[in-house]
């Protein structure tokens, strides 16, 4: 993990892709201070994974 992720209290965990997308969407709605600039790109890629790989 990167130092800013550790400083923000993030920790890696396994979860279903749909839960990760929902979590990211909630963070974006709340515009949390800890929200990184890449969350939109990450959410886009998670949705693409869900659509093309998980649903296949």
C-alpha cells in the first residue's frame, strides 16, 4: 500500500466487485476528505470488470 493509503486508515480486503462499486459510489456522494482523485477511474474499471468478466 502507498503511504497516503496507510495514513488514511485504508486496508486491503477481499469483497465482491458489486460491493466495491457500491462503496466507491457512496464515498463519491459523500465527497469524503479521504477520497482519492482516482476513485472515479477505479469505479469505472470495477464496473467494466463486473459487466465483462463477472457477468460472463
